[in-house]
């Protein structure tokens, strides 16, 4: 679970997105082994809170202040590459406007052939609407 720093999806939104990503692949969302977290504000920390709420172990991949100072944006891209190596599936949340970190994470996952789904506010809103009106 990763994405934009300017968006913190709710527990219900994350649950819906995880289910919508995994169920079509024949994976029971209740059987997750662990959740990968980049420890950035926004989606990453919301995903960590969701995982902890439901009892999933969290694998944390923070970037230290020293790494940001030394490497700049490259530090985040290196962290994304490490997370992409660990992730078996991915749920990404991309806010409106520029989101270079989310785009980099998606590219890293795509390059590895990792199944993923990217949700925007609009696509998540549509998913939540379908969920509440579905029989």
C-alpha cells in the first residue's frame, strides 16, 4: 500500500481497494502475509495504520533524513526499488496533481511484473459507490 503524500485514504477505502485489487487475482484479502510501508506521510502511513488495525505485520522501509540530504529524490526512488523487490502485489493511491513518487513506485512494480492497481480519488469514489449499492 503506497502512494501520494497529500492523501490519506480511510480504512474503508483501503479495504475496498485491497479487495478490488486482490479478489480478481483469486487472492483472499484476509490472507495477506504482510504489508510493505515506505513510512511517508499520507497513503503510506494510512496503509500502515490499516495493516496494524487488521493485525497484519508491517515491513517498514523509511528513508532517513541523512539519506534525503545526501541523495535527494533519488533516496525515495531507491526505497521504492527495494519495496518493489519485496512486494508480491500492490495497491497504489495517486492523488490529483503531480505525484512523482507514486509514478516511480508504479514504474518499479511494472518493471518487475508485479500485479498492481492504481486508484485515484475518482476511481476510488466510484468503487465505494458500487460497494454500497451492490447487493
